[in-house]
């Protein structure tokens, strides 16, 4: 039997999932992260410094952990979505799903016929997922649409109603930009939009995830009801750790070292 | 003029240096670390997951920062020492310098004639150091001998008296092992040995560095008088950060998450 | 004179061509395959675990053999098609050529003006093909359109009539999916479609190739009249070999080890 | 403060800029070139043998020099444009900007809101550009549209009037092809077109760059008034150097060794 | 608890182990092999086309399988032995263990003090083996000495009596060469030596492994009593598969295609 | 039949050979160089920025040319010498062959028994050299000892009399250093030593090669009677080309741009 999607199972059980975010093109860094108890790891091919060879090595490295591998694809272009799935990703997070047509394109790329038009060629699916990968892949692969623009808000109902969509993932920084707010600044406008997306998604029993600016923000989003929270990325965690080392060892008052969160 | 060795200059000015430790084979992770204000970064080719191609990319990536690049070589074998210098390292940390003969081999490998027998072929030295690299390299390259065994303690005077040696670097874990102590456990025996090495080195005006189990330990070593402290490695920092994220977000009481320090 | 396309020459002489299929991102594995007597090798950038750096290394490695290098591109997107040609591929196999417009886009991307709009920048063409590459490339580069959907069947005549098209390549698995048949299962519907495509292509003197589920199937397709047959991919061959080793050495009755063919 | 774009500053001061062109996927070769005094280096992702991992390593390697890093992207597809900027490029040269719609797509991809729709996720921008990268990036990132077809000539006014465009870059080879001229041959038609583009761009105070077939041609283009000239690429320089070595050492009369210029 | 060494456990249960042999520098090929049911895979750093970065990726890729990862190191040089263990190998196969001094060097490199002098720095041991890796590694890491020369035969008793040695691995090709026999040719001399090594090893309850020229030979070695047999390497399997495809499809009588076994 | 060593054949015919020198870790740069008409290319693993994976890719890339592939190994350590031969090198240039014992170690590492102790495992030898590689390799592999120190001069007779040695290669820079002369400066002492080595080698009909500081120096060495001359390395050629571009285009008087030759 094909390996089950662990986060879909935990989600069914009501657990709030902790997601790691990978922008460093190193399978060793990814493996270290995947073994810390995170429920899933997302390889960021949009803004992360990661090409396809890196992606494959990272997906292999995290396969020995219990963390479910996801990929944030660079765009809704179908051939790259299909290739990341063939490489063993158990789900994709697609940026800028601004209208229902894009959403359908994305869903179609992730589903074998007759549900979609994903091309046959499972590759690493056979080693990571199992020999019957093709038979069950449509049940295990998650499809998360990023809602991160005014346009997406305008089309929200139609996007969320796309058959086959697993859920949404909010990118608060691009959403802020689109609403005329500088990313990272406090904004009622952005918070209102986030609440609205969350509630519309929940209404339809859709899975909900969000990128957070740090641990504290992740705790807030968890309480707010998101199913999956990303407390920041690997580069940010490394930067913060060493900035703290340097600040303390140089006796500098760096109580105000700003988190650069997950970018 | 060849680029000066920044940490030799800061050392002359009395600053205690903060050193980053790189075990992740990613030039991007290394670049992020190098821009946090650390005074130097050491690429660990002994226990780090790093081959030569990774080393070169890492050395290139840190070249845009003010951090001085050092390499912990895998052993005292001269051809690899020379190659890491040709790749642009401004110093080497050599493991297991257990007797003066090894120490002389290491020093000879780092110095152009007539001071040593480093082979001519500067390569990246010309881009990172400058066109007159060969003329000044003997003045800028640091040579740190790791004192990390009973045998090295027995031979300490002769090792430290090796002409051309810049200083020492203590590996407390291997030193503990060699003294019959489990690495990481508190031990007067190990502390006594460390104090002895430190004081013998200082007596000769040698540069002193040490690997630390974390920030607190690094602060202690700074107060103890070490010139350079390494508060832990990149993989440990990443692991600690995500274990904290997971622990807090899962509401687990993980107040006792142990640092795995710099390995 | 630019190196001639070997398989175009053998095709003119009536030989049925044996094509290797590369999904493993290793130039060494590719080189081994290319020296087994195969007439061509196709690097699969759609479902294979292969990025651009891997592709270039593979194309270099097979250049010392007599096998003609082809690339199955990820999609009909022109810039990637052009880049694989610049890297030294002597032909492309394009997936999902479902209508004549796509077919024209693909042909245009493969032909320098005035026949198409391939951008100038021959790169590896100059080392693999020769200094007069640009002059003769339009004569040597093969363009094979994959016919693998109901839509492509519906548009078959117009697709096949696209000026400049060298021939077709059938993907039986995606074709089956599109016809409502599970890939790998016996199906008259699929066989009828294959025969139809074959005969329409031959009517127009187009080159015909097909992916096969294994040696036996390849022998059948050869007899059926295809010009080029792919008996399976590298990963499948490796898997089958070791599954046989394990089965026999463990005294298991694995007479029914299924070939996973070329995916 | 974010690191300033050096070539924009020198351009303001009226200096004609010398640009290196990178097609070799090696950060070491790139670093060597970047330290020769060139004002900028352009990594060619369209015809160069360069994938994303290579790009990142190259951008890191040139960061220690004073040369400004630019990228010739494979196409106007926005997600790749954004990713090369996130990797630290300070400008993009986009091929085949044949109409104003393409031009607007390109400009939008390079500008954060509200000027465009570049997605948030600065990554290497933070290490190369500085912590306030997002705030100032819109001022520093250059956007050069390649004018290299009859269609672009037909739409020249509208293309050049695109708000936010920094300037143009001429690809004489593709332009020749499009005008029915064999690339590399002398042609009044091509020269007339080049002069026209140059004068239209200058009329609007746009930045002007051009690819040249060698040093002599670059000197001519400088005198003609171009702001940035590319005297040829790395592979061509290497080829020419060794062809000269071989010709002279074999006592062959190779006075007619043709430059292969920058491709 | 540290992950147990699976082949040591199966060995204790009396199973004859099937070992895959990796010479292709691809983590994807390795992963495919590791999931075929082989009990272990050995990454060949002596004659395989594999550097350190490849090794790490391969070890990560096989970590998701039940196959135990071993490394054939290039030589008895300790720093490389230690580094392959830090990378997660659960055992090493060391070439040319020709005398007991070499054997002790190898054993010492594989055992933490007080049993040996392996340096502290577990790295991937912590992710693959577990957080208590250092505590239990001495129990799980296998040390196999290659007996493959007349000199080793002369010193056999002393080599086999080295405390801490897990067992032996026979390299029949080098052994043949050393005995004046052309590798691959039938030879009583070589067979007598093999039998002698096997029986001396068994007398001391040492683990016994051997490289085989193919499946048939592996079956013979299994019957002869070896605990672990290697039926050939990955490159050989791939070559054989495609040579068969080509031979059959070209209707050539290639009934005599020679296996090139594991090199 | 195993592919013949082209430079051994041309040497027999009396041609002076032109050798390219590779320090850039790029198979594409290497391929470009190998197709310029050079008789051989040497991959520099001592001072070049090249690890094993790079070496293999480079050796593959040059295999499609007529240039014979050689490797300058990092040292006389046998396992790396053997591995570079397994990777397809047709000869090695070994640094610092300072005494006859080192010379014998090197020769032994390059010859299969009974002539030496090279270990069996031909790998790429089978694809580049041919299926009968093992049978003929001892005839085709060249072994060149670098004479580059006072010590080597003192031991010259014994070194040159080592059975199996193909010839010598002079490293003038390290030789100068060893003689107390700054590399690159004119020196009768160094010239006398070079002449002496040349004449002693010729007396014994040994092959003679030398590294040169540029084209002019290479022409001089050719006239002096060397069989193989290296006019400089790839990085130097690239640097010189772009420094010339910059100097001329900036109207600077750079008539005195110094060649950095082959380092």
C-alpha cells in the first residue's frame, strides 16, 4: 500500500501541524530539520535558493523522517508541478492562485485522469510512495492554493469551490503588498483579510495553512484556528541564532534583533 | 596589497573573536552566517558534510563578508592543507597535532619557501587575497594546531615551540575522550587540561581558540581568556531552533532540550 | 562539416533504431548506457529526475559514443527547448502536442530563421556539432511530437501536416489514461489508436517512435513498423536487475516480477 | 543602506561600461572574470550552460568584486525573473521583448508593489543587498529589454515608452536573423536598425547596451554611443586563447582564426 | 535508542545477505537499488565514480530503505574512514588490509575511545542513527577487512586476530592479480585461497563477505558459506540490461554477452 | 582494441605536443579547450579548484575530442592516483617526486600486476578505453614525475632510472622556490637546473614536459627540446583576455599587463 500522507491523517485527528520551510539548497540541512519533530517540510522553489537537483536531494533526505514533504512551486506552470510530484512530493503549495482558472490548472496538474491531467511517469513516487503509487496518488497528494492578493480575495468563493482543492495557504507578505501595506507592518486590513479567508475555507472544510513571522506569530495563528503553521524558514533560523551569538558575545545590547522570519 | 587577515588584526587589538562553524555543505547557509557579524567562519572538512567543491563554493560565498575564512582540515596530510589555502582560506585548524613532528609538517605545508614547503599555485588566492598574494601569504595565513589528546598534552612544550605556529585550538570533546571522559560531561580533568594548554599558549604569546558547547560555554571561555570562541555549529543552531519551534507549538515541556553544540 | 545526425541516416537506410531512456541524473550511468550499442539516448526532462546541469553533463558524456542524443523536454515552452538544443541535443521529443498550434510552436523553437524562430547562441553545438553548426542545424535536428491524448487524436491530421515536423513519438501510458484506460493494462482501444497514429504518420513519411513496456513489447513494436523503439528506462533496468538478484538469492519464487518498464 | 547599483552610478557619471558575459557554469571562472575590472557581469541563462544552482554560485562568487551582477533570463516568464532577483541579481536582460505587453510583464516582475507585482521573498537580496533590500530594491534593479526582431522594431516606440523600463540591450545576431541576414555578416540593414534603436532609446534617456562580436566591435559600439558594451563571452575568450596557443606552437598560419564572439 | 545495524541482526539469525554495489554517483540510482530488497548497499569510494558529496547524497537516499549502508573506503587512511562514518555509514569495507598493523589502524579509526581513536563529531549519525549515536556506535559499526593479496594471505592469522575486527571481505580480482592470475579467469589457486580465507574466518566466528562476478557466482558463494554476497555492481547491471536489449532488438546472436560483473 | 594513447603516438612521430591545463571546475570550459586542437589536457587536482566529481565530468567532456586526458594528482598517495586512472585518465603527472622511493610508489600505483600494484576496478576505463582496457592499460597509461626541488635534483639519476617511468614534467615555479629564487623571476640557476633535467631525461629517452609562463615561454621550451609544453592554464587565459578587453575599452595604457601564466 502506498505510504499514507501523514499530515492528512494528523489533520483528520485535529492536530495543528508544524511545518518547516526550506530555502537552503542543502539536503543535509533539510534532513536535520526534518528530524526535529516537524510534521511537514516545504521546499520553497519560488523564493528559496533551490533548483531541481537540490529539490530531489532534499526530498530524498527528508524521506527517512516522519515529516511529510511538500513543495512550494515557483508558479502554476503545470510541467514543474508534475515534476515535483514525480520527485516524491506529497503536496504542493502554489503561489498566486488569483482566480478559479489558475486553481483548476493547478488541481488538474496534480491529479491523474480522470480527475485531472497529470502525466504518467511516477519515478521517485515508486520508491518513496510505493509500487502502487499511481493507483493511490490522487488520494494522498495535497493541493494548497496560495491566497495572497486582492484579486484572489475578489475571486475567493470561486477559487475555494474548485473541485479537488485540498485547501489554502496564506502568504501574508504578498497579501499585504497587494493591499497596499508594507510587509511586516501591523495592519488591520491584512488581518481582516486573513480572518476572512480562514473562515471561508473552514466553512468548506478546507485545509488551512499560513506562513508566520516567527514563533510567537505561529502560536497566534494556531490559536486562530489554522491547521498548519510555518514558524519561519531555515535561513532565518540560522541568521537569528548567530546574530544572537554575536550580540551576546560582543556584549552588545541587541535585545531588538529583528526576526527576518521565513524569507 | 594583499587583503589583510582581519582576525589577526582584531586579535592584535585585543578583541575576543566570535567564530562560526560550518558543517552544512551549502554556500548559501554559509553566506547567511558570514553576514551575521561573526569575525570568522571555519569550514569543517573533518566532521562536516563537506567535500572540496562545497568548500570552494563556501569560501567564495563568505568572501563578500568581513568574516575571515578558516578551514578545519581533515588531517595533517599536506596536499589537502595546501589545496584549501589555494582555495582562499586564510588559515587552517589542524586536528590531532599530537607531537612536534606533525606540527612541523603542518606549518611547512602552510608556508611558502624558505619558511616552509607550500607548493606554488595560488589560484583563488589571487582573486580573494590579491595579485601579490604569493608575496605576503606567509604573513597572513594562520596556523592553529588542535590540542586534543593526552599525547598532545605530553608533548605540549615542543608542539607550542614549533617555529611558525600561530596558535592552538582546543577540541574539548576529543580531549575528553582521550582523557577517559565521556564528551559533554563535566570534568575537572578536562578543565584542568584546558587551563594548562591555555596558560602555556599565552606564555608564548600564541593565539588561542576553542570549540564551545553553546553560547553560555562560549561566554565562559571568553572570560577565561581565549582569543577566539566557537559557540556551536550551523546544524546544531538549525536543530535547536526547530526543536524549540516544535516543542513550543506542540505545548510540550521541552525546557530541557539539550544543545548538541557544534557537532 | 557539422556532425551528421546518425539516427536520421540509419533511418534513411531502414534500420529500426533502439533508443535508451535516461531518468537517472548521472552522466556516468548515461555514458555506460550510450556505449552499449543503442542508436540513440533520450534524456527525460519531463519525468526523469534531471535538471539542466545534469542534462549538460549527460549530453557531454554521451558525446563520446555513437548514440545520438535526444531530449524529452518538460513541455512545449520554447526557451527550454532552445536551451536543450544549445546544450547539444540533436533532437527533441515534446510531450502533449495536442493540437497544431502547439506543434508549430515546437517546430519554430527548433529551427533557426527563416524556418522558425530559434534564438542564436549555439554554445555546445559548436563543440559537439562543429564550427558550422548554425549553418546546418536545421537539417540535423529532429522534432518529434508526442501523440498521447484523445485531443491529439482528434487533431491528428493537422498536427501531422505541420511543416517541419520530423515525426511522432507515442506515449502509450498517457494515451491510455486519456482514453479512460489504466496505463499498463491490455486495451484494444489503445492499440487501435496506436495503429491509427502509426499508419497516418507513415502515410506522410514521418518518423515514428514509441515508448515500450519492456523488451518483448519493443520487439512487437518493431515488427509493427515503428522506426524507433524504447525498451524501457535506466531506473527500471536497474530495479529489475537487482530484484532478480534478490529474488534468486533469497530462493523466492519471483517468476512474476513485473517490469516497471520505462518510468 | 542597500548596496547601490554601481553601474547605474557610473552610468550617471557618463562612463561607458564594460560588461563580461558568462556562459560557463563555474563560479570560479566567473570570479576570475569579475576581478578583471569589468563594470558588470551578465550570467546568461538563455544560451549559457547554466542552471539555477550554477547561477546562485556565480552570483555569490562575483559578490566579492566591484562588478555589478546582471542576469540574462531565459524568457519573459515572471517566476524565473523574480527568482534570479531573489538570488541577488541587480538587473535583468530579457530576450525577445517584441511588444509592449511583454515589456510590461517584465517590468512588473522586477518591481515590488505598488510599481509592479514582484513577489516578496528577498533571500540573497538580504546578504548581498542589505537588510533594507525590500525598501530600496525598486530603485536599484535594472530592467533591460532586448530589442532583437522586426516585430520589436515595429513596436519600438511603445516598448520604449513602458513606464519603469531602465533601458534596452541589443542582440545583433537574432536581430540579423529576424531581418533575413545571416548572423555575423556585415549588413547595412542591421546597422541601420541598431542606429535607430540607439537613437530612439537615447531620445528617452534610456540606458543602452549591446552584445559585440569582439574587442574591435566593442570599441566601435562605444564610439557609437552605447552605454554598455559586451566584448564577448567567457567560452569564446577561452577558445580564442587556446586556438592562438595551438596555432602559434604548431607553426600554423592561423592569421584568420575567426572569433566566435560571445556565444 | 540508536537504530540497530540490520545486517548484523540478520547475520545473527543466519540469513545470507545480498549486498548491492554502488559505483554510479547518483542518489536516485542508489535509492532505486536500496528499495529492491537488498539487505545492504555498499558505496564504492575506491573504484566507484564517487566523491564525498555524492557519498552523502547516496547515504541519505538509502536511509529511507531497510538496506544497511556500507562504504568501501579508498584506503586505510583514517580521516576518510571517520568521515564516511560521520556521514552515516554503518560499516566500512577497507581495501588492501595486507598486514595486522593496517588492520589495527582501520579498527581504531572506526571505534570511539577507549576501543579506538575515532574522533568525535557524529554529524549525520545523529539523524540516521539517533541522538544517542555516540554511545552505541561502537556496537553497530561493522569493520570488514579486504583480504586480496599474497601478503594478506601470509599475514592472515594475525590480521584475523585483530581485536575489534567484524569480519573480512574478499576481492577476488585483486587477489587473482596478486597470485599471478588474470582476473576473471578460472583458477584453482585463487579458489584455494578463497576457501582458506573463508575457513580461517569462520573458525574465529568472523563475518564473511565476497564480491561476485554475477548472479550465478553469487549463488555459488552463498552455498560455499559466505554470509554476504555481492552479485555485481550498478553500472554492470545497467550495461548488461541494455546490451541485452540491443542484442535482441538487432537480432544479433549475443548469447555470449559477458557479464562485466561488479566493476 | 583499447583506444591508443594519442600523445604517445604523436611523441613517437616526433611532434611537440601542446597541452592545455585545467583549473576551472567546469566540464564545459574543459570541453571548449579540448576542441581547440590541443594534443592533451591536464586536469590539475593539486592547485586547480577541482574535486573528484568535477574531475569525472571533465574527463567525460574531453572524451569526445582528440585530446588525451591527463591528471596532475594532488600527491603521490596511491589510492587517488588509481581512482583518477579508473576515471579514464590516460596518464598522471605527479608533483614532488623528490626521491626514487616516491617514484616507485607512483609507478606501482599506475601499473596492474605484475608490473605494479594498481587495484582492479576499471570503471570508466571500460567506456573511454574499451572493453579490453585491463589487458592493455599498462601500455597506454603515461607516468610523468615532477622534478621540482633541490632534493629531486640531488636524486635525479635514481629517479630517472625507475623502471616503468614514462618521463618527467618540470614545475619551474616550485623548482625556483626550492632553489631560493622567487617564482617568475629570471634565474640562471633555475635555467641551468631545467637544462640539466632535460638532458638527463633525453639521455634515457624519457618523455619531457614542462609548465610555461605563457606562449612565448612555451615557444622557447619547444625549441629547447621539450616534448610537451603547457602554455598556461584556463583561468589565466580567461583573466588575460578580459583584462585586455577592459584595458583597451577603458583606454588605459595597459601594455604591461603581466601574464599570470598557469596558476
